[in-house]
C-alpha cells in the first residue's frame, strides 16, 4: 500500500490499492500554493487513511475546493473537492516509488512563462 507524509511527519497517510496515473495542474492557484505546478493522483476517499489529521489545515481556495496542508511544516498534501468521491494527493508526499507515470497536463493556458512543457504528454488548456 502506498504511504506518505508531510516534511515533518506530523501528517502520515496510507492509500489502500494502486494509485491512478497522476496529472500536472498548471493553474495559477496550484502554482501559487506549490511554487511551481501541482502533480497529484486522485484516490477514492474510502481508500485514504490519514494519521495526524488534526495537523492538517484546510484552506477553501474556491467555492468547490479545499486545499489541505500540514499546519506545522506547511507541506501541501491534499486537494479536496467535497462534492466528489475522490481526493487528490500530492505526488511529492509519497514515500518511495509510486509505480506511476504522469499522464497529462491540465490548465496549461495558465502555466508560468518561465518553463516549457516538453514531455510529449497530452496538454489540456483547461
């Protein structure tokens, strides 16, 4: 089972089952929160177990989405659309190999001007 944590270890998580192929979001909100772009995998809520959930601070970044980060070290961990049955987890928070490969880029119309996307994967404007 894939496991992960924040930088300081106050928040740890386990995912029951295999991870879906991740995507990379280049929207301005993800770039501002992470400092670059957000790469994440969607997992069913029922498959996610979080230890130290009281250390997760939630920020409502839009009417439809909450973003979760560690209150101690600031690690960005979760992108949570409460209306969906899944939650996104930051790829960089996983321990060790994930067995996945990035499969697409989204919101590339908002990407930063300081980098190019040259990996040949599908790019979606929104």
